[in-house]
C-alpha cells in the first residue's frame, strides 16, 4: 500500500507509464521532474525528418579536456519536456518565432561510451567506483562494449552448434564489422534531429571530402562549437595517444546521416514509413504515456479504469491454474509499459529524479537482391504443381507481417478498430494458439525478436532510421519500395550502401543481448529446433529445420541455402544516455 502512493524514484519506475497513474499531485510533480531531466528520444520518438549521428573521439590534454567539458555542458540538450511542449505547439498550430521555438527546430541528444567516462574521470578505477558501485551486470556489459561483448557471446552459441574453433568464430564475427571507422575508439555520440533540407542535399554529395566539410560546418553550427576544431576520423585503426594534433584540435569525428524512412532518401512521399525491404517499420514498440481521451482523464474515467483493472486481475487469478495458453490476453505493447522497461535511476544525477538509459547503436546494411533471392528460393520450396504460393505470402512468412504491417496472426474482431478512423495495423495479438507455427512460422523475424510471452522485462525501445546515398537524385520505380513486380531488380539500385541505423533504448543491456543470442541468431527455442531468423542466418549453409505452410496448407520443411546475407552488421557501440543534470553539473575533467 505504501508503494502505491510512493513518490520515490525507485518505486515510480515500477509504475505503468500511464497518465492515470499520475493523477496524484505529488506523483504529477515527480513525473514533471523526470521529464525535465530526461533526454529526448527515449520515451517518445523524435519526429524530425533527418538525423545526423556524430561519433566523437577526444584527444588527450588538460586544456583540451577543459574546453570539451565546457562545450558539452553548454550544449542545448533537448529534454522530454521540451519535446512535449514542441508537439503541443505543433498540434495547436501556433506560430511562435521566440527563441524557445527556434531552439525546438532541432532536437539534440548526448550519449557516452564507457571509454568516454574513463576519458573524463581519468581512470577506469574511478569510473568503476561511480558506475559499478552496485555490481550491476548491465554496467559490466557496458564496460566490455558491443564488439567484445558479442564476440564472446556469439562464440558460445556457435561453438555448441557448429563445433568450430574459438579463433575461427572470433575471426568470422570480427570481419563482419567491415566499416573501418567503427574500429576506432569512440567517447561520445551527439544525435542531431532536424528538418533542415541541407542535410538531404549533403547526403547527395559524392565527393567524401566535400561532404564531410559541409557536415562539419553543420555540426559546429548545431552544437555551438566556437573554441576548437574536430577533424574527420581516419579510416584506419590507430592509437590516438601517440598522435600529435594541433592545439586547437579537440578530437576526431565521423558522421552517419539517417532518414525517417526510405521515401525520404528518394525525396518521394508516395511510400511513407517503409524500410528498404518494403515493410512498414517500428510498428510494435513499448508505449509510454499514450494519449488519453477527455473521458479517460476525468474522475469518471479514473473510476472505470480502476474497476477494469480489478476485473482483469480477478480473471487472471481465477484462470491461473487452467491452460493459460488458451486464454486470450492483449499483448502488452497495446497497453502502457512500465517505466523501468527503458529507464533506470541515474546514480550520478544531481537531482532526485534523474534517469538514464542504455543505448545500442548498430549500422545494418541491407542487400535487397539477397532478400529477393531468399524469397524466390522459399517460394519454389513452398509451391506445388497445382498451386503456386504468392511472393507476398512468402515475404510475410520471413518477417511475420505483410508489407503494410498487418500481422500473420489475426487479432480478435474487437481489436481491429472497426469504428476507428485511424486504420493502423493492430498489435493486440499473441502466439498462444499458434503452437505449431501454422499461423506464423517460428523463425519469422518478429516472432524471433519478440515471442509475446508476457516477458515485458525483455522489451527494448527501437528508434531506428534508414540510410542510403542517393548520388543520382533519382526516385524509385513509381515510388514503390521493395515492389513485388520488380523482385528480380532492386527498384532502388541507384541508392548506394543502403540499410538501417538501428538504435534501441533499454534499462538493461541484457535485454538486447537476449534478443540477439536467444532470438535472432539462435536455432532453439523452448527445447525445439526452429531454425534461425533468415535475415541473420548463417551464409552458405543449408537451413532445413524451419517449418512453413505450403500452397496446399501442409506444413513442410523446404531445403534452403542462404547464398548471401540480406542483413550485415557494419559497426556499432554501447552508449549510456545520462540525465541532463549529470551533463550540466557533474561532467568533469581530472
């Protein structure tokens, strides 16, 4: 009972991110304090059209550290409160040319790697005293870093399955990170989101030196960098301690340009919200503080909300001893998720309600032709003489959804939004009745990534963007991305090196690692060999364990060999998104 009315940050993080949980005035004040100190893009996604990812490596030197700290402290980092105010102004269609409105034209976030904390604190021992005070397993994973952490993790998986030697496994994974700049150490990342058309124009520049020059100018302008310079990261691994940079140089930087969807790369609005394989992306995410109707916000709505919760708990209690796999329960993504799904108490914050979150960044290259090759091979394996299965169905088998986002598992009639004007694909479905994989294959991408088995503590919040280099400034074939009519030819072949800039936030890094190790790359689930996710499956190996429904409706296991991986890892890092008060008050140099 005490926890129910508690305003302690530890207790609040266990609550549902639902405004009806924060009607109490003290609780509302606590929520406002969290919003003021929390960085943008964590609970609510950024709505800007373009993103500039700036990966920073700082040079050593006391004077440089002092300049860098002063510069980072004065960054106009966007808080969740600023973001909410900006959304409200946009919805009310007010025109305001004030300084605060201009500030909201860009949204800015700052994240640190473990090496970044070491840079400012002076030694690993001092950082461990601050961050690893509670012997947190996730902090140990953060300390190891993405590449080293997953080298050892993937080695354990592959050693059991393939009986390969340790050196072979490490070499194979290491070569998968092919972009050379990601082999350099990184201390921090600044994420700039904006609607500035300049970023679209810069992305079309084929001359890399000219492009970097323009991006550096934009970077300096957006971050208000006046005292100091950054040079472009060299594409070779080097030890920066032995370098002798100029006095005014603070460090090195390299950039990635992200777009809201593939249509923005083409500057073509005909296919909104889709990635390069032609699927609507970012449909299923944990929800935080969903918009409530006027009735829900009233005292009558609160009474109804409490009665409904009591009835749901009673039903769960009554049927808990029965076959739960036959009871339909709405998946938790349709309801407000717990705050501790993504937030953790920032022990380095100077305010009582400071929160942080782990951020994972991955650059994933998409090979559309390789994806279509898998589709064609799987189509042949599932077709029979009397009837050929459509490519639309085969693509849905691989992903778990159709290209418009409609899931293979049909939600109940009351979850389809029959009377709603907003006809978005429903997420109110689960796999409790699909025990044989007839509705959705066990190795479908969304089923491997999220088994929907009520394990909300394993959820992550995805904030990805697409990338691609449209040097020729062409549009896709009639704006049709991943079109079935042109499966033999990539309609976006003029886009060079396209893919996803995956970014996720989570309170525990082990949530992300569980999805990778026990989901996407794993063969087994619940003591069953169900096969790998075909998007990340091993190359040049036969995959004969996955079961699919063929054109006649019979479950079969077709022989399938992955000639070329459709998704490749190009690089990535583990970051920590600290509270704004830590950056403003406690970021220091020693």
